[in-house]
C-alpha cells in the first residue's frame, strides 16, 4: 500500500474534511444546512462549492466530471465532460460552474421509462445529491445525482429513496415528539449491505457464452465435488483471491467505501464482502460502487467476478443481506432494546411498527427483491423462502408476548459460555441465536433483510422498508396525539398490545426451509409469491398505490412505469437466456455429442472387426443413450425456439412475463436435464467450453 490506511481512506472523496478546508466558512455552513435539513441550496453557494470541487479534483488528476446516476437499468450511468473552456487564441482554462454542478441533461428517452417518456421526448435532468460525497475515479470527478424526466417524473432509484428517507424522518420525528423526545430534530435510516460474489478465471469466463451474455450457466453437469464437504466456508484464502481482495479493499477505501469484512462463502469460488453501515442513500451509492469495483479489479487479476444470484446450478447462489436500522440525530438507535427491553418504550414502539409494516406490506417486501435471477435463489438451501416472515429471537419474542398478554417480562441474565477449556478467555453468550433461514431477522439492534439478490440495487428494498415503516409510525402518531403525558405509557402499551395481537402471524422463529413451514404459512394467510410475475400484480393494488402516493414516494404514473419496467426486464432476461441456450446447444453441445457418438460407434465397429468374439454391448448401450439424448435435445430445442417466438408476440407485459416464467423457463429447465446428462457422458476434450470442474476449482 502506498499510504497507511487512515491517509488512504477517502483520499479520492470530496468529503467533510476537504470541504471544511476548501470552502469559505459561510459557504460550508450553508452546504451543511442543506445536507442536514434538506433546505434549498442557493446558486451562489453552488458556484463556490463548484470552484472548490473543481480545484480539488484537478489537483488530484481529474480532467473531466460526470453526473453519476442510477436509472431503472439496475446499474449506474455516466456522461463525461471535460473541465476545459476555450478562451480564444488557442488557449483554455479549467472551469466548472455551480450550474454544471447542480444540473445535467442526459437523454431521458434512451433509459427505461415505462412509457413516461416517448422516444422523441428526449430531455431529462440529473440533479446533484449533496448528501452523498463526490469522488474521483479514473481521472473523472463523479457527482452523485438524481435523475428525472423533463416533466419531473423520477426515472431513477435515488429520487424515490431520498423521498422515502424524508417520509420516515418526518413521521418518526413527529412520533418521538409525542412520546416526549423533543430534543430529536431528525431521524435517519442506516444500511450495511453484505455482498456475495463468485470469482472464476477470466479466460474460462470468456469461453462460456451463457456467463458472458446472461451472468449464469444455462447448462453444466455437476462436478464430482461441490460444497458438500463444507470446506470452503471461512476457508484459507487462495493466493489469487487474497491478492484480489487486498487490491479491492484499497480501491474501495480510496473512494470512502468502508469495506470491513472479507471471507470465503459456502460454495466453491464464492466469497463475501461486508461494509460498515452508513446512511441509507450513501450506502446504496457505495454498494453500486462496490459491485463496479469488484468487476474492475477482477479484470486486472485475470479473474471474472460474477454477481448473478445463481450462476451455477446445484450449489449456493449469492445474496445481499440488507442490515437496516433507524437512528436519531441525538445518537439513539431506535431498534436497540437496551438492557431492559420490556421497559424501553421507544424501542417497543418502533419494533411493533416494523412488525406491522412487514405483515401489512409483505407483498411489497417480496416485490422489492424480485428479479429473474433472484427467483432462482429464493427458497433454495442458501436463501430464505419466498414467504416473508420475521424472526425476533427468544428474548425479543418473549418481550412481544408479554406485551400482548399484559404480563411482566423478566430480563434474561447473560450466561457465561462454558467451552470446557480453561485456557480460553471468558465471554458472555448472546441472549438469542441467529436464524439464517429467516427472510427478515432481528439481529441485536437492527433487522437483516436476507432476501435481496446479489446483483440488486438495494435502493428498492430500502424504499419499501422506509415507506412502510413511515406509514405505521404515522398511524401510531395519529392514535397517540393529544394523549396526556400521565396517560401516555398506558395508551402506548394498549396500542402495542392490539397491534401485536393483530399482526403476530408474521413472526416465525423456526426453520423456514421446511415443507411444514410452507403449510403453516398458508394456514396463517401469508403470501408465497414464488416468481416475479406472480408478485407484480400486487404492486399496483389500491392499498399499495395509496401508500406510495400518500407519502409522495411515487406518483401513480411512476408506479405503473416501474410495474411495466420490472415485467419487461424480467421477460428480456429470460428471452436472452433462451436464445443463448439454443445457440450453445446447437453450436457447442450438440456437435460435441454427435462427434462423440460417432467416434464411439466407430470404435465399437473397429473393436468387433479386430476381435469378433469380444462383446461390444457396453459401447452399443452408450451409443444408444447418446443417440437418444441427441434426439431429445433436438426436439426440445425446437420446442424452446417455438415457445420463445410465441412469447415475443405477447404484447401485455404481465401476460408475457408469465408466459416466459411458466412456459419458456420451464422448457429451458426440461432441456437442461437432458443437456447436463449428455455433458456428463462426453469427454471434456470434445466440449468447446469449460465445464463446472474447471470453472469452480481453477482459481
């Protein structure tokens, strides 16, 4: 490392320390007021910030600037402009104005808009988000921005996220004031998104059309060894992986991303990076940067980083655990139970609000993580089921039960762990275990939303979390407003008792992987929305439209636009997968199968001619199976081509997505069974692409 870590960290970020040093005091104070309270930033302040930002960027080698935004593609977007301004006489100056800082104009019709913008209606705007620091990458100053159309509709993920943060801030601050905490001026949510990923050799990656075009393997026989030995999880880092992780940490630290934890995950070639939590919109920006830097650094190490939710069949896929909490500007974590959770009224109020939110809006929780990739993962052994439920743990569950029953809660005394080895230091046992099968688990002072997929922007899940909790907090505030101080605790406990009694069905502390839980969830009336097309109709129900419009998160038009975009993205993903699978089978596997069948038959004939008394029954049996598989694959490929063509003709987005899900994808799954069986019989030398053995065990 060229610098020690404290010097390295944030060295390419226009952070608070830089702003204090570079900006005049009045400008710095005005900018901080905007960041902390959301007040409008005047143009003269923006001009002063722009000059300082440009000078700092140029000092650090930047020649260009870009408004960096998050359209509905799921990835980020950027257009680079240089700082140069001609002055005449063949000379230039390096210039950057406040107007250029606060506003950009990308083409709004070329990004997914769900019909909000026609092709000929091109103008759109990017607007600076001063709450997320600018940074330098590859010689360009990156300015985090929101993105909207000419008529003001949000065409990105940041704008509704910021709206949801404001909604929760407003309602939570109001409720805290009613509860007597008048010192609180603002409430914010924080997030720490853990990121799982795979690393494979770059040359092998390039030799697989399915990985290049789709991010996941569409065919592939299982290797002799997978994850069944449980030897990869937290295992020793291999040299290439360790070198990659070291450089990734360094690059992320330069950009102010607080990368904290790194380790091997359960599946071979799978790993994880976890950051320290940050304010939600900053954490979302950082996670987008993390995914980008993972791929970029991997390329330098002749590796390919796979962030698809299920790149390999038969082993664990990758998720992105969203650790979410709520805190005040006074430093109070509203989800921290403290030493006496039964008496911590603020904690109980906000815990109950979350329980109610997840129960009433479980459909939105599921939709917020829905994608073609994540549908493969949810319900498998490494991920929670598609059924949304809450895990509270023994202690908090008993607190909730005591609230409902009006009984006294007795704190659990902390127990010292007995390891049986006296040389080991003493430490205290946690009051509750962890539940890795739960979609939404309480983990001490936060909730871990385990359903998001590894490639997903965590903006969506956090928009839903912030908005739904804001709604429940609003209802609590309405119910308690005007209650005399002397009667407040009794009124609060009565409200919490009624709420828990009505919504306790969402609480489940058992094993979410079992068939028994699926039956029990059905009995409780919980949703089991297994695929995106099954879930999407709930997005536009009156209940959910009313929620988003009440809190000004989305307009009705923005809701329906996102409904169309999510369905179209789902259909397009499976369409590309289908075409790629057909190409791989027709150009790669089937010719290999045919060649091996012919060579095997030829060998049997030669064997018989050379030694007529020696049986060729085994060769003939193999040839018969190979020939049969070829015919089955050929017929199934034709059926897949026909099904895909039929899907293309369907104009309704929901109908098309459902057809891709239940017909095209099912045909792909059927076809894969035969293809994988054939691959398992063919020697590697016949195959023009690398097998699972090479992909998973070569790094």
